[in-house]
C-alpha cells in the first residue's frame, strides 16, 4: 500500500483516536494482515468516515467474508448495504450469521419485505437462520414488518435461544398488539432459565398494560425488583405505563417518584397519560409544568396527554375543547411538522 491508499486529508486535523492515524502507520508496513484491514474498515465506519472504509475495502486484494461483512455493516440501514451484498454473492463469497444480522436490520429499517424474505430463504439454505445472532435480527425484521406470528416461528426454530432472541420476540409481539402471545413468550423465557433484560421485561409490561391486567403487572414488577431491573429507566417507564393503564395512578406515581432523577420525557409522558386517562386534567397540567421546569422539552405525546385529560374531564366545556383540539388542531400541527421536516430534508 502507498500514500494514495488514503483519501485526501480533510480540513479538520485528525484526533488521537482517529483511525486515519492508524492507517497512516500501516502504510509503512510491507505486508499488512487482512484482519487488520478488516478492523480498520470497522473503525472508519464507527467514526462516520464511510468513504474511507469503502476505499480501503476496494484495495483489499481478496476480501473474505469478514471484509464483506465489515463494509455491509458500515452501510447498515441503507440501500448500499444490499448492493454490497449482491456484489458479495457475485464475488462469490457466502455470508455468515453476522452478515445476515446486518442485512436483516437493513431490511427492517428501509423497509424491504421482499428482500428480507429472500434473505431468510438463503439463510435457511446456508444453515445460519437458527443461529442466535442472525435469528434475533430476523425476529426483529418480522416484527418491524408487522408479521409477529412469523417472528414467533423463527424463535421456536432456534435450538439455543438467548436473552436477545427472547427479548426481540417479546417486544415485537407486544408492539404488534399480541399481548397474550408476548406474555406467553416471556413465560417461556423464564422457564428456560434465560436471564431477563430490560427489553424483555419492558415488553412484558407493555403487554400487561394493553390487557390492563393488574395482577400480572404486580407479578412482573416483583420479578423486576428481584432481578434488579426495576431501576432501569426503560423498565421504570414501562411500569408507570402499565400501572396507569390498569387504573392505579397512585402506584404509577410511586414508581415515577422512586426513579425521578433518571426519568426522561417518555417517563413523564406516560405519567401524564395515566392521569389523563382518569380525566385528572389538574394533575396532568401540573406534571407538564414540572417537566418543563426540569428542562425537558415536551413532544406531541405530552400535548396529547393534556388534550386527553380535557376530553375525559367531568367539566363539559373542557371536554368539548379537548375533543376539538385532539381531532382538529393537533393532527394539523403534526402534519405541519412532518411537512416542515420533509422540506428541510
């Protein structure tokens, strides 16, 4: 490799952690191991220097599956990842489970259902669809494409299920209005002695919230306390939401107060929604003002909670005004925001 192997230097000088510094050192080395170049491609992508990673990849004489996976991962969630994959097959180099994981993530993000289905078929032929790393990404792909039943089938086909696989299917089923199936998967996970994560517990809590099952909510809350996950902000917010939907605003408030320092706008919103569901517009507004006092910027869900509290209020004028705002004004505000973002983009 010579000095032409690096793109022209940018206007900003590289920092000490800049991968271009390491690359410059390798130029003086006669024979650089391919694994070093593969790692350098990954470093470039993590530093958001994609043009450098791509140019370096094209200079590898015989890229292997790790090289291809590195450049595909660098372009995850873009069409470039799929294009590199097609080139990889023409090379020809066969993908491994990490390659498929990046590709399934890309297909879920774009989204591209047809390409993802083709990838699933290929992964089955290559015998990697049931491996945990690619399997969890495949589960997430089906959930994002609103095919939760297929996601559950993938989980059942994985012989050695880990916490990532279970977490993906529990969250996916809960998000796709399959709360009973989500709780069933969560129960299977606990019976399999697979450790819980904040994602699986929060997914199970979301499912209990959809069902408004108080007893199940308390059971999962106790389980979260035993496993030490109750202090996680994602789990805590899910607890507030579950108790609120079950009608126990006092319990929701207690969980919120216990985790007050770590609460983000999501936690504040679900607490407001809990009060709004009861028509307690006074408390909803009080929490809204307290959130702003903490320096947190409200979003559309914050305003929706306020309007919902007006709609559920016992006072007739507030109810009429809330319905008017929720059905006419708020949708128009959200549409204007979308239009503005598209114009700027």
